[in-house]
C-alpha cells in the first residue's frame, strides 16, 4: 500500500502522480475525508477516556468521604457506552480506508516514461535477431515433429492451454531450470523451493489480491495455486523485523506457476507462450531503502546473464506508465527474440516495489541506529522457463528440423542436439 501520510499531506498530488497510470483515482479524496473523520473520532475517544479516568479518581475520593457518587457513576457508564459505539465506528472507517488503499497502486518512479500499454522505451539490445536461410518453423511445429511436445494429450488430461513435455523436450525444460538455478546460486542468491499453495494473506501482501483475483486459480478455504514465486518467497518474511546486517536478502526461487489467463481469450492459443501452468525461476531481493536502487540494476544484469550465456538475442525496455504492474514503482522488461513471430516477446520483468509490498505485509528492518523501517522488495524473472524453451528451440533450429543445444546446456542435457 502507499503511505496514507502522503494522502493526508497532499491528496491532489497523489491523484496527479497516480493518474500517470491512465486511470481515475479521485476516490482518494474520499479516503482523505474518511481518515479525517476517523482521527476526529479517535480524539473524541481519548477525551472520553480521560474523562472516565478522572471520574474514577473522583469517585474513589467521594467514596472515602462517604459522598454521593450516583451521578458520576451514571456518567461513567454512559462514557463506556459512547466509547464502545465510537470504537465500532472507527473500526468500520478503518476497514473502508484499508479497502480503498488495497485497490490503490504504487506511485511510479519519476523515470518511468508516460504512455499507454505497449509503448515501452528501448534501453539496450543484445545480439541481432537470428537470420535463417531456410523456411523456419514455430516451436510447437518443431515440438510435435520431434515428438517432444504433446498438446492433444495435455488438453485431454487437463484442458486447453496445458501441454505434456516428452523425451528430450522434458529434459530440456528440466535442464533449463537447473541451469538457471545454478547460475543464480553461484551469483550469491540462496536457493528456495517454496510451497505451491498459498493463502489469502500472502496473495494480499504482494498485491495479487484484491486486484488480480480473476487471474488466480482459487482452491477451497481461501487457498490459491501459486501465480509466481514472488508471492511465497516475499511472504517468507511477512510480519518480521530483519536485522540490518542480514540485508540484502537475495533468493532464487523455483516454482511451477498457475494462471487462469483471464481476459486473454484468443491470444497465443497455440504453443507455450501463454499457458495455465508453467515453470519459472524467480529472483527476489529484500533490501534496505538505501540499497534497493543498486540491487535493482544488479538484478537486471543477473536476469540478462541467462540469455547471454545461452546466446539468444534479446532487448531490454523500460515499461511506460500505463504498463507497470500495480504493485511496482518501476519495471524493466527483458524481451527475447521469437523467430516464428518475427518479434520480441517478454520473457522477464525486473521490478522494484519499494516499500509498497512491505507496508502490506509488515516486512521491516532495524537500521544501524535502531530505527524500525519498512524494507524494499524487488523481484525479477530469472527466467520464465517455458518462454526460454521456446526461444532456444526456435533460434537454434536447423534446416533438417533438429535443434542445436548451446554449449552451456550440454552438461545438463548430455546431448548436443535434439533430432
């Protein structure tokens, strides 16, 4: 959540800053008024409590002097009833304020360019798009031809947007996971494999709820299937105070992720680009406020290193204001070259949420002076495994339909090509 103090200080500035997301946030004026009312009632409660305390002292004195206390006793009871009523009103106001704040996105970094979706700004390119001297095939055509992907049986088992990896296709998926985990673990990230089922509090902390509930796979009793390793990994430290000397925390977390892809009907219906279940290696950092910017840039480099080692063309863009996720302040996307589509597709987002998620989840640290502060949380794909599978297969396809395995993967694959 954003800091309510910002709304108290200058609600019009907050509305103006958030309007860069191309949405209407005028409801924050209601939040400010609700907060004013809440604080007025809190002041009234404090005055009533002081009056009750003074009455109690006076009653004690009068009883010692054998004086009549009936009026004071009656007033004290009335005060108790008033306080109880006001407490309920304050609680209702706090619930309303929290509901509004949970629906309010993060304030964008000043460096985020203004724009609508798909108007990202290019930062860098690595390698030129792959050029072929033969008619290329898509990854799903190659997958079926080589018998390493089975979409019909995925549909039979579960339904549309599910797939079965087979033979060397399954080994390639497994090898990519292990390769990514090894690279990041050797770069000072601690390996994590968290639960794949998470609760409502975890989904709320990272911002999936309430805004993105329709995209989640909900189970019974307020449990959800994990949508991304960001959620369980950050929530490991929910409601904790982290010693300063332990920061920054750096995790590389592997999970299978599940998304309903609500609103994506008709998009990427073939292949692995958009499925309900996919594997993902995620980088997570929990930092002090001073370190988060440096750690964000380092995380981007760490994510890029996977594609550099594999030798796959990609580019980096900074997302524009209309495209940054609601929990994030700034996001860089890594987009990989997909030959069959003749364009770049997002394979990883590297984001800094600043203190937005930490405020929702009460993730704090004690600084060198003993002050308790909110941490900053960062997350970045390291990478989306299925899309890396797609990029590798398509960029390294050969005229005879085989696929060359990059040298860094051959120790995992035990073969140098799929044929």
